[in-house]
C-alpha cells in the first residue's frame, strides 16, 4: 500500500465555503484521507483553525484559516461494496425526495457517517446509491442507536438554509420513546444543562452538569403501560444524547439504553433480536427552503419497535 505525506497547507475560507462543519469540509477536500485520520488529526492538533485547536463540529466562518500539518495518508481509496438488501432497504425508507432534499427513515443500527471503526454510514451509502449527485450532505444527525427521520441536502445553498432554520428553531422535530416506569405529567418541560466528558472507562458520555450547555426538552405522555410509558418528546435544543440523558436523570431511562440505562436489570426483558433502543425520530415539519411549501413528514415505526410496544403493553 502506497503512503503519501500531506505537507503543511493553509486554506482561507471564502463566503461559499462558510457555514459548514470543518469535518464535512475536510471530507470533501481531502478525499484520500480516511475519516478516522481526519478526526484524529483534529483531535491532536494536526489540523487547526486560526492556529488554534478546534472541534470536528466547528462551523467555518469567512476568512477562517485552516492549517494542516504533515499528515501521512494512504492514497488507496477504500471502495464501498453494498449488498443489494441494504440498497433496497435505503430506497424503500426514503420518505420524500426532490431536487433539493432527501428525507429518510433511518433504520436502527446505522451510523450517519463512517469513522472510528465504522467503514461507512448513511451519507456514504447514499453517495454510492446516488452517484450522479455532485453534492450530498447531512443536514443534521441522529444517534446510531436511534431510528427515524434524517434529512440530507443535495445543494450547498439548501444545506446552509436548513442549518439556518435549525439555528432559528424553525424546524419542528418530535420523537417517540418507551421509558421505564411511569412518567409524571408534571414533568412537561425539562431544563438541565448537559456536558460531554469521558467516564471511568475513558468512553465519551453526556452528564447533567452546571457547567454544561443549556438543554431543554418537552415531554407528553402518550400511553401508560404497567411498568413503562410511551412518551412524545420534543428536543428544543439539539444536544448529543439529550433525550436519553434527560429521561435517565429523572429515573426513567429509555428501554434498552445500554449507555444511560441499566441493561443488567433489563436482561429478563431482552427479546431475541429485539433489544434495540426504543427511541424513534417520529415527526418533522418545516418550510421547504426552495419551494416555500409546508413539509410535514411522519416516519413509521419499524417491526422491532412495534413488537416491543406490543410486548411491554402486556407486562
């Protein structure tokens, strides 16, 4: 395998480049560089913004200076070989597609993008399926363990407009979750700051912390079962693992949440091939960035989620 060294290089961000995350910018401009290497280079300071270390989610501004420092890369491009079943699953799960957007019902278990040991995610799969497109990017992200609505943009101008709408909270998102215990109707709005840090096992986790970022979630009870509650959840802010941490903090973790729940206590409930996190991005509505029409989309639950609801309704 041939190796090549990427020497020191500086890029000044122009108006048409601004507004996007630095990781997405680097993916497109250094296509031969593995995503895992990009993330590592940002983390250790081999890639800097204005001579300072940065984060992958940093949004580029006009006149920002990206500097890359001597990174060894493998010039062999990794090919994606997709099974026909995956292609068919993705095509079947498209809820809406036009010249500007793809709205997709993401299956549980798929990361939104590759990296950190994951060969490819939703964005790489769609780029393979829609090879005729010159531009395709994620508008937002949802966890690998969460299913439901995910939006992709086919044009940079559309991506920037959708990001602007997200910042201005003009995009309505609603989730469904099955949680342990009975959620109190008094807990309609939760305001708890969230902070990302490593736990004792050195894995990244989100905690309620006074130094965290402001985080607000709205809750509504849909149905009570004997030992669980089906709830509707509206994340007003969009922090990592926000819904999962807020429910867990009140003693009602989402069923089968391996990170914030107690999976040992759930062993008696775990069903064959059905121990998926019971969190689903259910509804979304917004004004189309180009057509100016009202878009309202509902993503149906998959068979596993429906089966679990039926199972827990009898417990």
